[in-house]
C-alpha cells in the first residue's frame, strides 16, 4: 500500500484520510456526489454511490471536499484538475489528471521532471513540452 499523502492545492486540506483519495464531483447535469480514487498513480478505479451516475466522455467538475475549491482551474485546458502529492520522502509533486469520465490520464510533475500514467496520457503530454515515456 502506498504511503503517499494527497492535498488540496488551495487549502492544503488532506484528501486521503484512509486508503482512498476523496473528491467532490459535479456532472454536466449538475448532479453532485463524492468519488473515491486510488492513491496509486495509473490505477483508475472509482468508488461512488450507485445513484451517482458518471457517463463516459462527460466532463466532470472536480472540487476539494474540504474547501470546495474548483480543482479544475489549474491550466488553460479545462479538462484537467490538480492535487498535490507528498511522497514517503516528503517530496511534493503536482498530480494533474483528466476530468473526462473514463479517460485514463495522469501526470506527476516535480520541477522539470514529468511522469505520465494511463493509456490516454499522450492526449495532454504536449501541454508540458514532453513526450510520453513508454
């Protein structure tokens, strides 16, 4: 089990109280709910209430469940959200991920080091001037 911690970039509230990252989400039809994501980068399982429907391909707005800040205001590309990861050594990195339901794209950014995860990562890698590392 990974020991990484995850924080909101706005309030620095902890998003991983146990073994999942907890985020608030809103669908295009303004339905809201909580989603729980794996803390393992590149693992894309989502835990949510059965009545909270996510349709593949839809843009899902992601918010901090602590301060309610919009985590998708990170970049001019409105399909990306950002949280902060602090690893076991105390090293802080930005974790940028797709807000498109079903899209598997995550990027870990630390200084000029960029590491991509997910089969759809190449969609966004050129935003940072990097090429996928496969």
